[in-house]
């Protein structure tokens, strides 16, 4: 967990409480940053819900899922089977072959669905149980969002339609079982212990963590694990049929738009950004605001924290910009200095900064 990335830590007026609201065990509290109690079940829903990636899953990382997809595709190639995969939640009836299991489908992100389609899977079936009876029911919205974003990625890169089908198939829970079968089942469960979520032939996650080195840092991703993986996937695209995608508040990519006539170049947006996607530099008598779309996760802190309402997001976004290494200039603000405090301000603001102006108004009001 990286609490310094939390929106409420970086900007006290933030109203974000997604992790707290999604947690089925009420194990997360915000005071102001996230605290996790012993009630945590490790379901991973907070990982998917957090827009700034405060949490990182040790049990179900996307890279691990995609490695298993590759193993599955290799197995299909050897056996001549169709490239179809089912992913089941723990309440669902699991097919006998070609299936992986997770505690909840809401723990699977768009990178997995997009990467699986990119790797050559022809069809992905998401099999869920009866969500109305499950304590992880809030994850339904997470799953719908991940599917929508995977389709957006496919459309924005020219990959085409991703075949994702969701079906409900509740596991039978009241079948009569004989004494011998019951004891055999208990023995098998004890032997399996803490086995991986994936099928038996797949490698244990814990073994992989002990034997494999950590992935190379991707500075262009701003330290974001999810963005690092997505950039790795996108580097394999050809982009011939790529097209811009519409801005979506729930998608982890965006491009900011700055109104130069309102921006004061105060630097608040750069300070609150958890991924260093925004930078402000002084150049001669101006201040230059630069933006890296490769690092932006669309947390909207910059827009929320801007006192002048000078920041918004472009209506369209090019997925290819996620691979853009260099920052681009989005605003150039001519500099001046406040005649009272000496702070750097926009030349178009006059001679007094907003803070000193408010203080003058307050003082005049008190005297009156």
C-alpha cells in the first residue's frame, strides 16, 4: 500500500471514499489516508476501485493472470483446441476444462481482458454466481467498468471487438454427498492448502514471487503498476486502424486542457498529482505547464484542486498517447509578481494574487 498516493492525503477537500465504500468487510478507514484492519479478506476490490492505485494486489496481479493466459494459449496450440477461456468466480459452476477461478470477477482488470484478446484468445466467458447472494456484490460495477474499458482499448488501438460474454451459473450447493466422497473431498482440500487460484497445471504465484526478479521500472508510467503493464501491452500494437476514444470519467487515461486566461500557474495541480504527470517550469518571464499523458491515471485531482477552475479534460483521447515519452506543453502563462507578498502570478491577474486579494476584502469587511 502507498498511502501517499491517496486523494484525501494529497488534497484534503477530496470527497473520494471508493476504497472504503467497496470493501465488503469494512476493513478500510480513511483518517485521512487509508488504514487496513485485520478484517481484510484479501479480495482485491480496493485495488480495482482506487483511481490512484494506492493498493497493489499480492495475490491477483494482472501480470500473473496474463502469464497464465499465455500458458493456456500454448496448451491450446499443442492440443489443437479452440482459443476460448472461461474465468469463474468462487460461487460459479466451473467448466471441466479451459477455466480459471478467482474469488470475484470484479478483481480482474481491463488489462487482463485486453491483453488476452491481444494474445489471440477468440472468446472469453465470464461465469458468475448469483451476485445478489454474495457479500462481494459491490464488485458488479467494477466488472462492468473493466469490460467497458477493455472494449475501449480494443477500439482505440484498432484491435477490434473483444468477445466478452457474462453468464450466471450458480454452483450447486445442496447436492447430497456420501460419507466416503465427503471425506475424500476434505482430504483433497487439505492437500491443496493455499494452492494458487489458477488451474493445477499453472505455476504457483508464491513460487513465482520467490524465483522471478521484479519487473523493470517504467519511468514513463509515473510509477503506476497498471500503467506499466498497459504500456507493455500497447507496444505490441500496429496502430493502423487506431482511432480516438471518447473521454470517460471512469477510465484510467485522459488528457488535460488548461484555460490560459484563468490559470495563475500557482503549481497546485503539479503538487497534488500522484504520478507526476504535470510539471511547471519557469522560462524567461513565463511559466510553462507540461503534461505527460503516459503517466496520467485520470484521478481528476488536478481539476478538483484548481482554485480558478482552469483545468478540464479533452473530449477525446488517443490511446497511443499512453506510449508518449515526452511531456507536451499545455499552457504558457506570462508571469508577474504580487505587489504585496511577492509570489509569482499570471500577468493577466493584475498586481495582487488571489490570496492577498481575499485578505484585503476580509480586512475591509472587518473594519466596516
